[in-house]
């Protein structure tokens, strides 16, 4: 990546071209092609997917009323944070990792780049594993090969994982942000059809009053704070991607209101469907088991047929496009010799490998919950630092021409803002420490505790050393 950056106040030879821009390049008005509708579709698809369904399965252990309350509290908070970072992408005109170059330093931003890349191929793996279950049912119907959960089904799962990720990686690598925009607009139609269909059939198949009346046994019940953590960990991960797309938005509302509304709606609805499904199964069988409440199994139980499986696969590819694309830019920020497309290819391969792990070691749900815990520990402090740095310490004044300049305004000591690094480390520690606080684990959740702790700490530290950090 070149050390030179496009100055937003000057004209460039290719400024009017709609293309994908590097981290150090400002996206001009002519290159901004995401409308309000496009962003609504993108972020609805980001959350209206089988992974959100699984989060609904997990928080269903609160009972339906508790799950709805947790979703109603957790979603608005985390997606307000999403909107704040979305605005930064729109205003500064760079990706999320470009923004991290200011707060963490040009070299220091490699730390959030690494953890960001890990989470994106992790999400690809999680999403793909769930969708592969649907594909095995589809392949069983078409070709009579073993389906998931039957002898020989692991082989069909492996093939399905490979096919889904190859399709996803190919579209992301060669289509870029324009292909993603088109895919999300098409996929959102499929998602609306699927979610309305499943909700209607579930509510007409099972008694809503029985679902509402169901109470979890003490052996499976989780705390309200744990449910908030599951929701927040899923949502906070998307915050690390939002500026990759809002830098291409045409208006302020498209960068803030659209992603906030789309993500909140998609997450709330699919969490609700997931909770309804797992509780409905518990009412029907007497056993609360999130393993038996994945989308494919529920669709089969409700007799929705193969069309539902196709819609699940389509929705998963749509959401994974966001993951692969953003992972490409995160990895490119870590290693500047890698082009984003090459990075996307690497992420695609890694996602395939990780998605295969539950077929041989452990269980998917156990792996998923460990993954959510990882997200909850590392992303809240990172995002808190980025937000405090921009809105409170620098008063929304970033110079994109300095994002690639060694020895410039964002170079600090050898390219690292050590004050941010220390606050980040303290934030990670606070996440694990807060788990031992009954009030936090029962009512508040460690993700939000970690976020606000780090925000306050970095503001105090940053204000005290402002003259060393900020060069006017």
C-alpha cells in the first residue's frame, strides 16, 4: 500500500470511478454508491441470518419473555455504537482499520487488524457450518447422499462447507463492494420471505400461550447478563466492519440511521425466531436443546421443504460476503504486501478449515460460545478507544492524508500509540474480571461493562497526555 494518500480537497485522475479504495484513500462523492436503501438491506442481511437464530437459541434459556427483554435492551445499545462508527467512516472516508490507524498508531493498528481478521473468518466458519446443514438436506433430497446427523453425513457436510465458501469468496474477491450491494438487496427479499414463513408456521403449529408459559429449569437457565453478552458480542463484532461500507455512503443518514435500523431489525427478528423455535421444541419434546433447533432442523420439523433450505443458504452467502470483504481489508492493513483480494482468498481458505473443526473435535455450540466470549473480550475496548479518540479527544478532526505517513501525525513512538495499547489491555482484563462481579454477570453483561470501562479510562488517560498524542 502506498504511503501517499488522496487529499479530499484535491481532484484525482480516477476520482469519479466507482471502485474499491485503499485504506489511505479518501472516497470522493463520485465514488460513493451506497444509498440509504442499500445500507438498510446490507445490515438487515448482516443480522437476519442463521447465526442470529443460534443466539436466539442460547438466550431462549431465559424463557420467551426474558429473551425478548434481553434483545430489546441489548440491540439498541450496540447498534447505536454501530451508528457512531458508521458516521466516522462516512465523514473521514476510510475503512474501520483506517480509523484505527489514528487511535492506535499506523503500526499499532495491526493489533486490531489481526483480531478483526480472526473474527471475520471465524464468523464465516460459524455461518457456513449452520448453512451447510441445510445444504446436506438439500443434497440428500436431490442426490440421496447422507444428510447431517446420519451415517456418512460428515462427508456431505464437508462438501457443503467447501461449496458455500468457494461461492462466497469468489463473489467477494471479484465483485467487490458493488457485488455485495447487489447481493444484499437480493438476499434481503429471500430473508423476509423465510422469516415471515417460519414465524407464521411456527406460531400456527405450536401454541403461543404454551411457548410464553414455558419456564426454563434451573439446570439450564442463564442469567440476564449472559443473554446481554451473547447479543452484544454478536453485534459489537459488526461495529468493526461498518466503516468499510459507510465510507461509500452518499448521505449522513445512510451511514448512521440505515445500518442502525437494519441491524437492529434483523437481529431482533431472527433472535426472536430462534428463541421461539427452541422453546417450541422444548414444549413439544420436554427437552430444551439448542442443538436440535438450528434453522434446517426446524424447517424440516415444520415441513417447510427444500425452498427454506435454499433461502438459508442464500442468506448465509450474503452475510459471509460482508465478512470476507472486510477481512480482506483488515488483513491488508496488517501486511501491506498483501492485496485485499489475496487476503480474501486466504480468509476463505481459513474459514473452510475452521468450519470443518466441529466435524472432528468437540461440538459446534460449544465452539460457538467460546468464540462469542473471544469477541466480547477484545472488541469492546478496541471500539471504545476508536470512538473516544475521534469524538472526545480530537473533536472529529482526522487528517486522512496522514494515515500512511511514517513520522507523521499518527506515527507516535515507532508507529504505536502506547497509551491506547495499555488502555486496550486494561479493557480486556476488565472483561474477565467483571465476570466475577455478580451484579455485572446477572444484569449488565461483561461486554458493555468492558466497553464503558475502557472508554472512561482512555478518556482520562488521553486527556492527561493530550499534548503528547495530538499534533495540531
